[in-house]
C-alpha cells in the first residue's frame, strides 16, 4: 500500500500547479482522501478533502475558490488543482487516507 505525490515545484505568485497523489495496493475510492500542507516551522494544516461516499468536497477557507480537489478512480489518483497561488501556500503537500500518507511534494511560491 503506497501513496505517491507529484506535481510540486517552484511557481510565482498568481501561478498554478496541479498536484497528484497516486495510490497503489488499495483503491483510493474506499477512503475519504485529504490534502495536508506543512509549512516551514509549522504543524500540519488540513487543506481539503473529498468524501468517499458522496464525493462531497471541503476546503480550508484560505484556499476556497482557488483550489479544487478531485479524484480519478480509473487512475486511482487524487488531485489538487491550485490556482492563484500565494506566498503563504508554500509548503510540503501530502495526501492522506485511512492510515496512509505519502511522502509529499514540495510547493514553493516565490517571486
């Protein structure tokens, strides 16, 4: 069982990135999947989740209208589309579900 994130990088403020979290060994659709961010010198911060039963989504207030969480069951992959990125969006982003979590992918927003 493994979760592997990708898609992070360095982007200027206002830019966009799409993060992916590919699952292997277990269907992600069996779990409510969550994106978490950990900024430097700060604790983990819940960003968004997608419910496995009804597909409903939730977002941290500071990312509402800018981030979109989605899941492709055929690819067993979770996504986080991030638009209008801000400096404060910088951090290590990782996906979690059940007792699983990935290693994360770094997002750096800098001019």
